[in-house]
């Protein structure tokens, strides 16, 4: 009975306000915080994985895409419905008024005094306006939607204006070079987003201005280093991806630029299958 009463007393004391304050003071003491920080730094130092951040920079479509057959049928149907339900516009009313005036002038009982009234004098008829508009339309030359010489140049951001493009950079991984999303190693004291921003700014002669979409990564990829350079303290790298939208492009790149602008359907020609599987999850083919 005595041991049971002592157990109940300790339990009630732990649930009381005094017990909570004691435990709160102990957990929030400077000693415990320093110990927690030391444990975190020890885990970072002992982790065999390096941290890196990459940026998935996308250039959104500049012009609209061509209609698919079903979209074209739907657009034609909507145009017919709008034409059936439409009312007469101001220009069409003016055409009717001009036609009535011309018919009155041709009538036998036409009063020519109406022409002397400035309110009934028209400098330009509605039909003359239509003729001038038709002439301007014939002389107008729209810019081409498809430019074969520009669309084949993978180094320019002006290619494939109707599609969304993704920036790839040639990165050094061990002794080999491969095409990846622009990435760089994380440095002590900076956030992963700051690392991704630095990776974009470090591209040679790029000068891209981008808008990052949030502070949280949209994906992660883990790879091991080649066995020749792998050590116990450095097995591989964990890459965290951040999405960004191109807001302003830099000057025209050099012919031997180390980056490419590719569509989502073209990524498989440049990325490794395992890397492509991770990247394909968060890239939207707009």
C-alpha cells in the first residue's frame, strides 16, 4: 500500500502545474539547447551525404498553341452560337443609315436642303472605312509562329514559343560531365533556396532573372559518387530541387554555351533515366 501511494503521489505531481513548470524549465534551459545544437552539428558532421540545391527554371509559353481538331470544332461551334445570339453593332447601324441616305438621294422626292445641314453631312462613309480596313489587313504580315532556324538552336530562349522550356546546364560530377538542372553544393549558413539562387547566378554569361516559387523544395534526388572517389565521409549527394519561372532573359548566349533550353519531351535525350524519373514528377508540360 505504501509503494502504491508513493506512485500515485509522483504521478499526480507530474500532472500538476508545479511539475509542468519544473519540466518546462529543465527542457528550456541553456544547457539543454546547447546540447541539442551540438547533437545537430555532430549529425551533420558525421553524415556521409553532401547537400546540394538545384533550380528547375522554366520559361512559360509566349504564344498560344495551335488548336487540336476537337478544339477547332468547339471554337467554330461557339462562334456560330455567338453570331446567332448577337445584336446589331454600332458600325452595322451606321451602314444601315448610310444605305437609307443613299436610297433617299436616289428617290424622286429628295429634298436637297438636307445636305446643307452640317448634322447630316458625313465626311467618311462606313463603307469607306471598311475598304480602308480591308486594305490594311491585306498589307499586314503576321510574325511566323514556327521558325525552323531558331527552334533548332537549343541555346536560345526564343525557341519554341508555344511550349514551355526547361533550363539544363552542363555540370561536373566526378570526372564526367553531364546535363543536369543547374545545381551547386550547399554552404554552411545559407538556406537551400539561397543555394539554388546561387546555382542560377553562377551560370557563366547567363544573366537570368527568375521568380522562385516558395521556400520549400519540390523534389529530391540522391546519387552516389563513383567508387574511385568515394570515401567513408562522402558517399554521395542529396540534391533538393526548387522551381522558378523565368522573368527576364539575359544577353544572347555564346555558340559554345554550357546550357540548353529544352522541352519536356526532349529531356529524356539529355538526362539519365533515374534522374529523369525524379525530375519528371514536378515539371509541367504546359
